[in-house]
C-alpha cells in the first residue's frame, strides 16, 4: 500500500541519506510516522536521577555534560544497547560545532541561543575529514586518552570523554576503532531503533 510521506518521515529519510552521502552505511528505515503539532517538552516530567549529579537525565535531548551512567540512563529509555549508543556517538566524526572564538564580549558574558546560532567560528569534532563518516572518531579518542594527539586535532565534549574513562564503554570504542564495518553495523542498528519506534510500516525502504 501507498503511505503518505510525513515531515517526520522526511527527517528520518534525510538523516539516513546524509549518512550514506558521507560514505557511511546504507540505512533502510520504516515509514508511516505521524506528524505532531507540538514538540516534546524540553524537560522530562519524571527526571531519571538514580545516581544524581551528572548522571541525572532531566531533558528530552541528552545533555552534553552527562557522565557514562547518565548516558546509560538516557539511552536505556530509547531501547539502545551500550554498543549501539557508543556507535551513535561516532556521528561526531562528522560536522562542526560552535566555539567561543570570535564571539562578542556581550555573548561571552551571556551565552544566549542567538549567540550560539550566529557564532562566527565553527570547528570540527575531528579535524581529519569532517565530511566523511568513518571510525576515525574512535581512533582519535583512544589517542586522546593516551595523550598522543596534537592541539586542534580533536574537540571532544564531556559525553565523548565519558566513553573512554568508563571501562565498560571503552571496550566498544576499542572494537569500533579496530573494525569500521562493525561500527557501521551497530550505527545502522542504532539509527533504525531511534527512528523506527514511531513508524507504522512493516517493511523498510
């Protein structure tokens, strides 16, 4: 049967297509998502705070400051395994993020959303080929952990660092650094779980 293409379907397809265009794995997904008129609340009605501090999950999107236990708490809600959410983090091999370089004094005093959106300087998480998805993120993170990288070679955030200071998660960082195809398989599985939870078709396209 023919299913109308919703905006939600379009976003899910676009993400998969972007990964493939960046030389990552081909990801087939289910369709039939329904659009909604309102976004999810930014803050959870019932925060997960079984350990407190940086392990607390209080927002609908993961905080960049979560520690390894916070990452487990967050992605467990979504049905992802540890290997899968570590693989998803490998998306930081792509793209660029906001830096404070070149910001006005007013923005440095009061870092608003407008300041972040209009930031004059963006820097890649991984300086090597930020437009291609590979397992370079994991290799660089291990070299960072061994204090072997040069200045400017990587710009990790706390959730990246959490993956190599926790032995339970570091095993997957090592595995993906050694086997790019394993990383791609787990990334595909994680992406499908993330976007297919609200799909209604049985088949993937």
